[in-house]
C-alpha cells in the first residue's frame, strides 16, 4: 500500500453483519469517515447469504457443522451462484421499527420483498402428522371451516382485544394474576385450548414454550395484527436474494455511496493499542455523496482517572490488516473501533470473551435443507381442489412445531417451538425446481455436549416430519434433501485456549465497543440462570430490534456535541410519507 495513502478514520468497524453494516451506513451518511473490515470474502459475518458452494466451504471450515456432503456434485456446482442461502433467516414485519429503518435510510430502494403466503401449525395425526393453516385475522377466522362457531367467537374476541389500543396490563385476568403464562391466560380469559390455543401461542404470538409470560406474547400478537393489510393479507415480508444477507448488502452500499470503505477477505491481526497514526481520510468527495457541513469530531470516550492518571485523551486504536500475502500488515487506525462479537477473538486473541458473550450454551439450532420438491401446504380457505392446483400464492411458507410436538433426539436438551421457513424461486433464493427449508429451534436448557446433542440430532426429527408430508405426494427419493447443513447459532469465536492472565485483568479500551446481541428486552421465564433468553420470536423480531441497538452505539460515538449540532441517525424528515406509499 502506498505509504502516502491516508489510513486514519473516525471509526473502524470489524465485521459486516447486520448491526455493523447499519452502523457503518448511519455514520457514513452522517459525515464520518468509516472503514469496515472482515476476514471473510463475503459480506454478512453471521448474517451472510451464501451461494451453495460457499455454504459447503463454510460448513467444511466451521466447527460443529453437520453437512450431508463434503463437496457438491457437478450438476449442483454449475448452478451454485443461483442460490442465496441465509445463515440467519429472518422475516420482516410489514409495520414496525425494522421497516421504518429501511425506508428512512433509503435502503428499501435497493431491496425486494414478497409476502409470506401463510403460517401452518404441525399436528400429530396417528403415526405421522399434518399441517393446518393458521387464521390470522377476523376474516380468516370466519372462513375457517375447521373451527366451531363457539371457537370462532372466542378467537374473534381475543383478536379484537389484542388489536385494540387499551393497555394490556389492565385486563381483568392479568390484574388478578400478573404472572400468568400466555397459555393459561388463553384458557382462563377466553376458554381457548387445543388447536386454537396452540395456533395463537406458537404460530401467531411465537411463544417458545408453554411458560412464556403473557404481556410480551400479547404485545407480539398486537404488532402482528397491526401489520396485516399493510401490503397484503400477510403480516410478514420475505426478503429476496437471501434475506438478511441482502439487507447487509443494501446498508453496505449506503455506506459506500457516502464515502465509506470496506475491505473483505483479508486477515485481521490483533488490535494495536498504541499505533502510529497516519494521515486522516478526507471527507467524502465526488463521485461520492458529499456533505455541505461536516459533523463535529466523534465524542471522546469517558476515561476514569484510574485508567488515565495523566488526563490525556484516549489514543486511537489500530487494526493491522494483511492486504498482500508476504507483505507487512497495513495498520488502519480509528478514533473509535467497533467489533462484531464474532471477531472479538481476532482482535483480542489472549483476552477472554466478555462475560455476556461467554454465557452457557448456544441458544439456537439451525438446519438448511435444499429440496427438489416443496413441502405441501394447505390451500387458503374457500378453495376447492381444482383451484388449489392453480394456486398463485407466494412460494414462501412458515411451518410451526409446538414444543413437544416432535420428540427430538438431542439428549437432555429442552427444545422450544421449532419453525421451518420454506422459500422457492419466487424469492430469488434458488433456481426453478428447487426449494430451501430453514429450520430453527431455540434451546431452553444448557447443551450437555456436542457429542450427545448436535444441531442435527435436535432438528432431524422435525425435518423428517416435514419430508414425510412431501413423500406422501411424490416419490420418497425426490423428497429427500439434495444438500443439508445443521449448526448452532454461529457462536463468537473463542480466543486462546488459556487466556493471558494479564490480559484478563486489563479492561478493554474505552473507545472500543462491541455491537450488542439482539435479544428481546423481556427475558424468557423458561431460561435457566446463565442461559440467554431463547425466543422463537427472534425470527420476526430481529429486524425490529436492530434500530434501537445500533442507534445506542451510534450516539455513544457521535456524542452530545454531535446531537446538538444536528447530526441525525437516518433523518426521518427526508422521507416523510414514503413508508405509506411504498409498494413491496
């Protein structure tokens, strides 16, 4: 690299995951110089969307991944790039903070979405099972021939209450017992049980277990109902081209448009705490978007007198990057450094993971299956068999397994509600003739060991239950996956086997930040001590949790002076009214 090239930025961001990319875009658009770094050759970190070949390569390099094949057959390898497989599948609520952020940031103009066609509840029937379509609105309830008149009245009463504006805490049942679970609340307050209660608790409110508290479940139900009709009959949107990975690409593009930079696929060396600071990167110039008035410098991080007895300002930090093999690393410096938890050990190889990252076992098991035939899904109400064959619904469906519906082979592991998101060629995630199935299940108890309970052993029974539905309609061999990979939520990489005691005792620099984990504010009542709350609802809550989590980091970097001088986090006034007019 040319020694005269500027190497000092306001902010260095290690990682290109969803939070890191949103933060990079917000800071770059606000006028700060930003550089994103990732040692992977693709965007996304744990939120990446990969081609089929990239997924196979990722599975071979990542510990704890059970893959069905070590290499792809030639017919699949030839069409590998036509797949966009998400390591972290998510749905977007049609109304909420996530969608508001996409519109305010202008990222929505780079993306494509389609409606989720429906939600189906898996039920055991004899030795096998069946899927029943879940009604989500008052009209769906009245058109559902499987519900009795009494059940329709009770369901309608609950949906009207949940959709209202009255404070949920003032309900008479909750006043009498504020600690009641959602399942018990349905029984006591609305005399709902059986399939109707399971549909509400696990398919609509997306509870993880029968012990989920009632207020968060009612809040999720309320937001779901309010999202219906925004863009169609479904409350959820499915991102095209791999979902979360495409969102990451959109925010990275916003960062680049305003002069931010990205370096991918280059090794990151341990953080330099006292680097030589090079020339600062100038403010964005043509052909990038430019700012009439540059923002004030980033805030100085608070430093206690014990950390800094001389009262000197906190030094910039450096990240050495190997740009060319065999050449000395180039040290990029930043007034602030923000890192994904997944890259923490690269920057601090001898430092133990912070306590909130090192807690307990993985929280979620995932399985990606590439299918030649779709899992059959019930047609909408009021359609006869002839119409069902000509179904023009979107080809994305969500299957939900209530807790205990299928016996998992993961010994000693309590599994919550398992969801299976199926997408087809209409989402641009796979070529015609293929379908992608994403199975996700939260773990409600610690994992004893990967030897006795792997992600595959936990999720294989759920996959088999769905494949049994497909094999009843087609030949069994064609219903089997052509490729599959099972894994736990990609955990933060661990550092050295034996951390340096001196490093363990030293605090992290005041101008070093980790992006926070995306977890609901209300923990699950089923989570044991030391185990983070595991929620099925993260499938639809993740994108709504991002804005507040990222904005908190944004303002810590910008500081009060920046706020007072007009720095904004994706100014809302620039796009006033667009969110109501935009069509997906």
